[in-house]
């Protein structure tokens, strides 16, 4: 990309850049300047839309984005539940020191389907898309998914301890994840 696109330019069949940039409670509650400055960020958002989200919408219908792109200004307002150095929501944006905020490249978003529980949706994504990383939090929680030039296809199941607020993330194999179901103890809320 030689020029930065407009926020209203298409970045897939079903999305414009603004959909990812002015997205979810984090931005709604803190409508700061969240416009990406790096051409690579726009390319990564396009990859996320075309390689992961467009196929989901074409198969299952509309989805709801709950957290999208988070540049340096928005990150200042998000106090918990994020890991900017690895979560890919900052895509290829730079910190005030000139280094990339996230070391992994790519771009990420969190979303859910109104038509399907998150486990079945995540399993479909694993089987049918070119995702980079997928975090599964439970059948009624949004899915975190990313896309990158060289996808790692890493799946992380995040379970909450019932008696505390702590979480236990664990990397699971594709085969294990695809056999998980809501009746064998894998259900989380």
C-alpha cells in the first residue's frame, strides 16, 4: 500500500476498516483517535477480514465484533484483560519508542455469532480458515482470532477457575480441539 486507505474503504466482502477501528465497548467508551498509521496494519486487517471473517459470515451469517484494532491511544484506556505485546489487536502499529507494540505481526479481533455457540464456530474456523491464533473462552463468550502472513494455527483454550477470577490458558492440538464438546466437561460460561 502506497497510501493509507480511508476508514470507509472495503477490507473484505463484508467489512470496512472503520468496523475494526471504531469497535466494541473499549472504543465506544473512549472514542479516541484510533486510526492506524502503518500501511502494514491495513494489510493485516484485510487479511483477517478476507481469510477468516468473510468465510464465517458466508457460512453462518452476521457476526458481532466486540473488540477490534487497538492503537496506542486506545490501549491507554483499556486497563485489564489484554496483552498488547502478544494479542495482535495493535497489528503493526508502533509505540512511542518506534518499535512495534505487538511482536507477533498480523491482526486480531474478538467476535461472536448470534447463530451458533462459540465452540462450534471456533471448530469451524479451525477446520476451514487460514487463522493464525485462536483463543476459545467458552460457548457463550467471544472468540479471539488473528490472521498473519505466516499463520501459526495455534489454538488456546482458556478456562476460568470456578472459585477465583484467575484463568488458565493452555495450548491444545487441533485434533483435541476438534473433538471437544459441550457435554464432556469442556463447557465454560
